């Protein structure tokens, strides 16, 4: 979501004549768009500002703006602690970006915009064309969260659940496709909680599928309790919706899920997986796990390990629990770090084994790849992704960017698959 936000901030700033530069020492303004989900996010802000300070030691300082969830969660502290920062702007106040810059060009007052005015934000952002021209683009359709998992800062930094209108999203999708986008990932902290005047995520997917040159649709991140029947069904009927679902579970233990306030148990979660598989047997799953959550026993950890094996996720993101300021879990007693580390090691080893076993099954088989870029390493290599987001590299003298081709996977490792194009395999548009 931060990538999408950064692009939109740039779309706004262009209107007052700011342009992107790769040359840091030339910048008149330096924007640090932060993510509070990452560990040590605040330290990273101070560290990055240290770099800028060094660069501008003997020069007029640039305007420094910190945006994103760290700005929202710790804005006052940042302004007090680091005098070099001129403004903090929370994720729901990006529409105030240009007025902030124009003000700071004239005077050097400190500015803190961290209100939750999400309606005004999107009303204002809609005035600016989305200029992203990537083959694969993000589109925020929903923000915020009402779930309050005990470990998570999102409800405090992004506010309550809010959905954008189908009409404005359709327009933005069209703009992206006209710019050259073939694949759109619909984003939301709780993307499947999307609800605009009764229109749900499945309705939105159905609508945007009508855009002729839009070839692939994805969505992330979904919450298990928001999987309505219509969303399960559209995985059977839509040819453009990709068959990979990121379905965070966080733990395989009902005790821990209760302590996390996740609002579902494992029985429910596994039933949902089987419903989705019934709807479309080609669906695969990825997930997030927190290892070593406060109170996690050996038995709880074993339950996570068993779930990993049972579902056979093709990708997992697992981290040791780390407390976030202001969340209930930050007040809980942490488990021994050595034990948590050991468990993570065991978990990740198994996750990697499962992933590699799955990837080996792809060797010598046909995959359909949407090519995104020429490889930065070699001119005759192109990078793309299959329907399950696996990265694939092929050699080609033809410019493949934006094309969909059938490829035979010949080889691969944990991160990348390699393949050969099956000749004359360019795909025509899918039916909606
Ligand atoms: S549902 Fe997701 S975004 Fe909401 S509180 Fe839980 S982890 Fe955070």
C-alpha cells in the first residue's frame, strides 16, 4: 500500500512542479514514506534523516516530510526529537501534501497533519490522474481496520474501515489500463471487508473485469472472516481473477488465535480453504505467521507447524512476535527469545521445504507468464510472473514487456524460476 501511496503523493506533488530525482543532493524536498508494520521502523527514519543531513551539511537543507504510519503513530515524538523534520503527514492526510509544501517553502513552522479524514482524502486524490504505467499496478480500494488484533497497529494508524466507490475505482482502473497496466492488485488492509453502499469485493471484481485490456486481477490482504459466498463463487466464474489467495492465519493454535483476538478458529479457517478449493481447485494459498506470540507453548507452536504442513502453503511470511507501541500485545509478557528463534528456524525450514517441493512440480510444465520488465542484469532477459506470483525469467530477443506468453519452466530455486518461451504462444484477451 505504501508503494501505491508513494505514487499518488508524487501524482499530487507534480501539480506544484516537483519532479522525482535520483540525485539526493539535488532534492528540494525529501519525503520519507514509512511503514510501521516493519520492525525498527522509527529507528530507520532517524537513520535515513541522518544520511540526508550528511549530504546537505554545507548546503541549504531540503524540506523534510515524513509520511505513512510512523508519522501517524509517532508524529509528535518525531518532530520533537528530530528538528530536521519539517512536517509529518499521516496516511489519511495526503491530500494536504501540496498546501504543506507551499507553506514550508515560505516559512519554517513545524507541521503535523495526522487527522483521520479519509473521505476528504480520496475526494481530493480523485482529482489527480493516476499516472502509474507499470505492467502490474496497485490500486487501494479500502483502508483501515475494525478488527483490532491485539498485536497490530493498523486500526490506530489507518483508522476505521473505509471503502472507495465502485465508480471512482472503475475510473482509476481504466486510467491505469490506458497507461499500459495489464494487471491490477486491489489493496486494502482488509480488502475483502470492501463494502461501498452494499457493493462487495466480488461486485467490484466483476465490474473491472469488463475493462478490455485488463488481463489479471488480484486482491490482498484478506481476512478469513470476511470471505463471503459471492467472493468464494467469483473464484469459479472469473477468468481474470488469479488463483492465489493470501490468507493470513497468524497461528495454528485456537488458544493463541483467541489471545490475538483474531475472531476465527482453525476449524473455520480450514473449512474456508476447502470451500475455496471446491470453488476453484486450482487455488493455492500463502499466509502470514507470528511465531513466539506471548503465551505460545510448545503445543501451540506444534499446531502452527502442523497447519503449515496440512495446507501446504506455496509461500509464507513468518516473523518472531515484536511488540508495537500502543497495542495490547505490547503489554503482554514476551516468551524467551531463544525459544522463539529456535521455533522460527524450525518453522521456516519446513516452509522452505514445502515451497521447493511445490516449485519442483512446476519444472517441465507450462506456465502462463505476464512479463513486467527487461532484466536489469542482462538485456536479453525478461522478468515476469505466473498466475501464482512466482517470478520467472526467460531469454528473448523480442521485447516481452506487457505480453502474456506460455513458458516451459526448465529450472529454478527458492526465489526465481527459469523458463523457455513456447513459440507463438501470445495470449489474446481473456473473456470477462
Ligand atoms: S485484521 Fe489485519 S489489519 Fe486488522 S488488526 Fe488484524 S492484523 Fe491488523
